[in-house]
C-alpha cells in the first residue's frame, strides 16, 4: 500500500508541513505532561481513524514507559479507572475539540472549565495546540491514505 501523495515532494506542501512538524516538536518543551500529550494524540487519532498516528503514538508512548492497559483503555476512557482526573479532562477536551462539527456551539463551557481546573493557562495553551496539531496530522494522513504499521519509536524525532 502506498500513500496517494508524497507531500514532501511538493515544495509548497513540504514547507507548510515542516512548520506544523516544528509546532508539534515545540510542544515537547511545554509544561503539559508528556503522557497527557500522547493520550491526547492517541484519542484524537482514534476518533479520526488515522492509523499512521495511532501506530506512531502507541509505539512512542510505550517506548516512553506508558502501560499497555492505559493505551488500550483510551478508547473507553470514560469507564476506565486508570486515568487521573486531569487526564480525563484532557481527553474530554480532545474529544470535544476533535468533534467540533458535531456541536453547533463548539467546545462546551463545562468541558473548558473542567480542563481549566486541572491545567494552568500555559498548559491549557499547550493542550489546545496539541489537539490542533494532531488533528492536522490526522487529516493529512487520512486524506492521502498514509500506510501504517511500520513506524519505529522515535523515528520522526
């Protein structure tokens, strides 16, 4: 299976995507916990059906010490007891922001307030940016049908 398009073969697309990649890398320096970033990446990717990102983020999270139980439970986080209240708030915000078209009013105030109880303004900025960046990656990969399964942990940085 091959992707429909190699975006890095296009000078314009490659330039744009290098900036999005850099934005994602910059989030690694944020105060948002790395485990939370990976859970957010995984949940948005599950919702969007992005096999490439699911492959990448489960493997990177595992390599960073995340447990298989928690990774398997992300899809059913509401019923799972393995996440902190802060992680649950981040996952809820991820779902609402990823499914933004499903809610005419956008992210509900209650969801935002719940996240704000657990994260300071800088962490919220990183969280919202992380959600936005992973959704951009998901949309690209799904659109071009990027194959998945061969990713090696740390392969992209």
